């Protein structure tokens, strides 16, 4: 009995140790605060965490080849090698003119470096063969690399313009390029709108033919004449002299005097047959800012580096260059700066945390009193700084995922502190214990329950920590942050709170003497005033101190009285009212009726949710649909379009776009409060990073216009999505033959188009024809969710097929290779060497002059000059051995797992968000389509494939979490009934989740709502554990006092009183948990943003509603809020009722078993007699 009594009079060893060693704990607090604050300021800032794909890219450039040739010569041989590599999940490839890109996706069980080495080994094995293609005298060298999407999207653009030649502007750009690339945060800086230079040897075909000179003669003369080399060491008089032959040209004009051919004293100089110019390469890029031509720098950062710090350093470099290096009339501007929006997004979340803390501490003050509220409130910064310290050591960045984890944990982390402080306070107030004894016994009573409740909450998130794939990399920061926060709060509650309450807790809230208040407030206000007046950038701290002094008086005169009244009157009335309601709930058959009605409500909630989905009142979204921070217009002509034509159409489209962007609706006296900057690019840099990432191919048929929005708070309530739709409407149907898509910047990892239909087969003509038939068929069904169906490849690429007459060529001694090389040299050119100037290398290219290069007659009537095996000079016209015909070729050829694929894709129409419903409708319509040949396989992929995969994982994670929770609870209670009660409470909390979604009409966002449900499960468990554990503790104590054996049950009236008493005793913690969690989320859920720093520094809080954070996190926040409102009722009413019913069932079974045993005993006695 004594041992049992000791178990009921608990004391927790760790907290008792902390109370005895308070100095050690104080030092630990100071260290955590210091390292936590340091971590806050040192952690790199990002909007979203970077995702690192387990993908290896292989790019190969082979100029002058069609997509079919690239597929045959490069892609197919490499894919045949790579498909044998272990750990490969999928291989995709794109073969297009001049360029091959292969993407090898590995499973997550292999390190990226190892995967890269495996790919490199196979590539080297293939390219070492004798039949591997060569270009400019060297083998085509595939580039094997890994790629981070964050390294493909520029963090900002620098635009340089002025009354200078383009090449001069490029020199200014190169200066900035060198300076910026020296920053450790920067991966590379690409220059757009200006070409590199080259020496072009433009050959006059007629002079060349008249002189009987071949391309080989020219290139040999240049490469052999433009050379510096070592001839070895010459030893004389005991000295070794290195012999160097200097032959490199110092000026391009020196090439004019190179002798190309010399026969019988007749010298042919290069100047006799060609014009030599040092000029820009053929145009491959254009760049403009608001329609004005600029030289643009695309700045891309390294993966994992601090974007905000990089942007700040770049700004300093630009300002220094403008002040010290550049002429004053040069215009240099920074546009599309992503760092400002990142800072704004992070700052808004930090302010949400501060606002949440203020709301939480205010509520705690009313429930627990000012001093006790400070004990619990102290746990918030301590837990957060400890969490930041740990997260910083893990190498994490300060991003919105981390910060929302802190916000989500805001209400949850005070739970442990509330339970500790409230229990100690109760023992001091009701039991009359001393501070130290109350602290030891109070924490001892609830130490194990809060450890278990924390463990169960963390258990809900453990499966999320095993989230696979890109989405897992993106979202995993949230469960990890929450787990770290909850673990930190447990340490704070057990060690730090135990010391503080044992030293400073009081049950009475005495008035601070008036003299003390005057002295303290004057000191604080005086120091604050001095800092405000003379503190410079720290003036905000002075304002805060003055505000604190004012709040001391407000608390003394008003808040304290209100809080005391609430505690001694309102809260007591609430507790008594709850006690009456709970007592009434136990009368007669009410427990069964109430529980039954609650289950009925759950069924109604599910049915209502299903009906709302069916009527499409409730929309389903995969990921939160963000408002655009950038509006991006992608322009694409058919493959093969000249860049000049693409540039001309892009200019026209720019005018239409800028007309919409600068409409009166968004202008205020010449100031556009919506659009911050707008730039356009044509050719290089105009691709979509989501689809063209890593591609080094020139894109003369593509253009891009990027309009960057101002921060949300400066948009005066205007919707950037509406603006995007206006831009889209202004371009619809205006430019036939031009593929135009108006998109926005993407939040989260790539998931593919919402509608994505893949056709797989071998005959590419058949695949494209079938895709076009399917597109036409689906378009006839007028499915409203489809914006515009597009096909990712076509056969519109113009080409010319030149066939060599083998018989005739053989007779004349000409090979197909000679014909191909002659035409290639004529049009594309051949590299003859390098010219060095100012530390830069410039290529020397030999080709026909521009007039001849694109002259059909000149090309095919030229002669192939060569010597036969007898040394005789032969001149054979190309047309003598060839026939030509114009045809169309494939724009690109795409593979998935070595099989050819064609994709039909579309985004959703404005206002539609449910990709699943749209795809289901398409699949339903396609049942009546019979135009798909048997050899073609059709598959629905893209976002819907990813959506189904993630939804399956989240459902699995939810039930896995419940399983872990259930096992932990069994360990805690050594019982099945209590864990079952808590599991039932979790499912019943769905009444709030689905009921709230139906009533509010908000969307069901698969990713965020499911995560909200998982988070909710952890919170519901927390409250249930604390209540049931305390109820069992009271029952055990009552049994001890009444002398009832442990295996027996309390009388029914005593059982009811004990359950009601435990419910009343836990009313405050349960209510506080719900209120603090809800209040912590409310600012984010409603989108209330205010800037505390500007409030105290400029006396302007910059209050506004909405923004990126509420769009992204709002669905998760509301899910928890809806569920928690119902879960609080469940914890306070349904859980005690279920506990009572469970014990009543056990008592009934026990009585039946006891009576049957008594009957058996009596029968046995009678038989004996």
C-alpha cells in the first residue's frame, strides 16, 4: 500500500534536479537565448526551401543536325547504355535540332554524386568508340551534370542601356559579370541582348572556285599559320634555351596576307577570295526593358546559398560601379529582384509569430494571471530560439516552411507550459503547498503525461518526415520544425519552467507599490526616449521601451483589474457552468444519446462534404493556387523560325501586354502601383525553366516577357491573377500560328501540367497524327476546365533533304561525307582557329559570305575541289551528284524509357482548380474515341499522377501516425479502452474539418488540408491524454482512500464525481490549448499582416489583409481551427462520456464474470456436501 501511495504522490527526478541546480539552468537559458538569436540573424532567407532532384542530365551539342539525326547519332546510343545503370527510375530525353538532352532519374537511395559518376562512366564508355560523331575535328563531348531548379531561375536581372554601341554596353556588362561571379553565392551570370564576337572569314564562292581553292586549303592555312608552339630545348654553352615559334596573329587584319594556295609562282592570298571581319556572331539573343533595348544580365545563385545576402552584395557592386567605373549617362537598373519578395514574405511570417505571441500571452494573462502568464509566455521565445538554434545546426534556411512550422507550434508549444504552471498553481492555491513542494509534486503529476502527449503529437508527424520524392523534400521542413519545436517546449517545461515556478510563483496578485511603478516606468521611458532621439537605426527599440512603460500603467489601472475579475468571477462561473453541463450529460441514458448524436453529426459532415464536392461548391486543389508575383508570357513560333521574325512578333506582343499592364486602373499619376518591372528576352534565356531547365540549345523561335509585381501590400487591393487573365485575354486568338501561354511564377516543386496525356509508340508520324485527332475530338466536347490543348511536338520544322546519287558519286570519286562536309562548311562554317585579345578567345570561322550562304544556286552549283588518288585536281559540282527536295521534319523527338512519346497538355481555365475532375471528364469522353491504334499506349500523367501519389501517401501517413499514437497510448495507459477513446475523438474532430469546409465554401486543398488533419490529430491526442491521465490518477487516489482493491471499480456515484472533477480540473488547460492554438493561427488564417518594426520605427504598422502566406498556408490553418473548435467540445464532453461508458461496460463485464464465478463456487460447494 505504501508503494502504491508513493506512485500516486509523484515527483519527477529531472525537474527536481533542475530545481536543486537552478544556477546551471539560468546559464543554460542565457546560452540558448544567445545562440538562438544568433541563428535567427545568420540563417539564409528563402521563400521556399530548395529541392534537389535525384536527376542527372546529359546534354550534347552537335550543330547542323536535324532532330532525327540527333536521335539516331546521339540519343539512342546513349540511352541504350544508360538503361542498364542500376537504381534508375526513369529515363526521358529530347532530341531536337543540334541538341540532345537526356534526363536520368534515380531512386532516392543513391547519392547524387554516385549517380552522376555511374552515368559518366557509361557515357565515357560509349563516346570512346570509333563510330562516335566528331565536330570541328574533335569528338562530340556530352556534358554530364546535376541541376537544381533554383540555379536555373535568375534571382534578378541587371539591365544596362544608354547612348552607346551594343558591344560597349556588353563591356560594361562583362565588368559587372566578373565582379558578381566572384561572389560565393553566385553560380553564374549570363549576358543577354549582346553577342560574343568572332572573326568571320566570308568566302566569295566564285573567287574560291576560280582559284580552285577548297575549304580545307583555307582552314589549313589559317590553323597552321596562326599558331604559337614550343620546338623543345636547345643546349649551347652549358645553357638550355627553350625554342618558341611565334605565329599567332595580333590583329584580325593579319589574316588577309595568309597564303592559301601557291602553285607555279601563283600565290592566292586569303584577301583575294574572302572578306575578313571581327564582328558579333550571328544574332541569338535580344533583351529589352519596357520595350527599350538593353544588355541584360541574368544572375543565378548557387544552390543552398543566401539569396537575400547575394542580392544585397550585388546592389552594392552595381552602386559602386555606377559611382566609380561607369559613365554618368549610363543607365543601370535592377529588375525581377526576388529577394525583396522573399524578405517581405519572411518578415510577414515573423510578424505573424509576434502577433500570435501577443494574443497568446494576453489570453494567458486573463486565465492564469500576469505573473503566471509570463511563466508560460517565457516558454514561447525560449522554445523558438532553441528550435532555431537546432535548425541552424541542421543546415536549414529561414524559409516559409520553417516559419509556418513555428507558427503552427506557437499554440502547441505552450501546452506543456500551461499544464505545468496551471497544475503547480492549483496545488499552491487549493492544497496550500509551498512553491518548491508544489513545483516538484505538480510537475511530477503531469511529467509523464506531457512527455507522452508530446511523443504522441510528434508521432503524428513522424510519417511525414519519411515523405519521399520532390514533394517530400519540399514539405519535410514542416514536420521536422514542428517536432523540434515540441521537443524544445518539453525541455523548457520540464527544466526551465520548473525552476521559474519554484522560485517566483505566487497565488495572490498583489498590487505593485505606486512608488515602484513610477520609478520603474520613468527609468524605462527615460532610457527609451534617449534611444529614440539619439539611437539612429535603433530608435525603434526606444519606442518599444516607451510603449512598455505606458503598458505598465495600463496594466496597473485597467488590465489587472479585468484579469482578476475574469479569473475570480467569469472563469469560476464558466467552470461551474461546465460542471453543471457535464453532470447533466451523465443523467439517465444521455451519455449514449449524446455520443450517438455526435457520430450522426460525423456522418452528416461526410455526406455534406461529398454533396458539396459533387455540386462543385467545394473545389479540390492539389496545391494552393498562388497569386502571381510574376506574370510570364511565353511566345513560341514553330521550330526553325528565324530569330528576327520571333523578335518582331515579340515586340508586337510586348506593346499589347504593356498596354494592359499600364492601363489607367493600375496607374496613379504616372506611377504603376501594380507592376514593378517588365523585361523581355528573345532567343537565349527565353525558355521555361520548368521545361527547358539545363538546356543549352539556342531558342531562336522562342520569346519571353516577364512582368514582376510589386509586393502584395503595395498593390492597393488589386488582384494580380485578374491582371494575368486580362493579359491572357488580350492575346487570345490574335496571333494564329504562334503558341502563346500566359503563366505565373510557381510555388512549390514542379508537378507537371494539370492535364497531361502521353501517347507512347514507335511510329512518330502516327503518334503525332493520333495526338492531333485526339485534340480535335476533345475540343469538340467543349470541356470548360480545359484552357487550350497543345501538343509538345510537331512536324512543322522546315527541312531540305539532299540525297546523294551513290553510283554517280562513285564514278566521280566523291563520297557522301565530302558532299555533306562541303555544304556544312558553306552554311554553318568550320572553325579554323582562335584569335586571342585582352585575355579572351575568339573563334575564327570560315564560311560562305551571307549572299552565297542562303543562295540555293550558289550552294548546289559550287564545286567540290579535291585531289584523287593519282594526285589529279578534281572539281565536281555538288548538283552533279545530288538531288534535293523540301520537306518538313520533327520539331523534336521525345522519349520516355527509350520509347517515343508525344504529349497533349493544357493548363486549367481561369476559375478551375480541380485537375482530377477535368481529367476524369476527359477520360469519360475518350471512351467513345476509337481512333487510337493498338500499338499506341495512352497514359494520363502530369499533375494528376503526382496528385494521386501524394494523396495516397498522406492518407497512409495519417493512418501510420494514428498507429504510432495508438501504440504509445497503450504504453502510457496499459489499456486498450483509453487509446480507443482518443482515436474516436480524432475521427470525430473531422466534423469540424469537413463541416467548416462545407459551410465556408473554401477549397479542399489536398496537400495542405491533409497536413492540417494530421496536425489536428496530434493536438486532439494532447488534450485527451492529459484529461484521461488525470482522471485515472483521481480514480486511483479515490480507491486508495476508500480501501478499494486495484482490480475493483469505484461505486457509480463516486466514479461520476471523479470524472466530473477531473474534467473541471482540466477545463483551463484544454481551453487554453484550443484558444492559444487558434489565436496563434488566426492572423495567418485571415491574412492579417502588420509590421511591428515599422510600427515602432515609423509609427506606421503597414496593416493589410491577404498576401502569399495566407494563400499558401490559409487552408492548413483553417483546417486546424475548424477541427479544434469541435475537438475542444469533444475533449470536454464526449471524452468523459466515452470514458464513463467504457468503465460502465467493464463494470458490467466484471459483474457478470463475478456472478458466474459465485454460481460455480456455490455449485462446487453443494457437490462437495
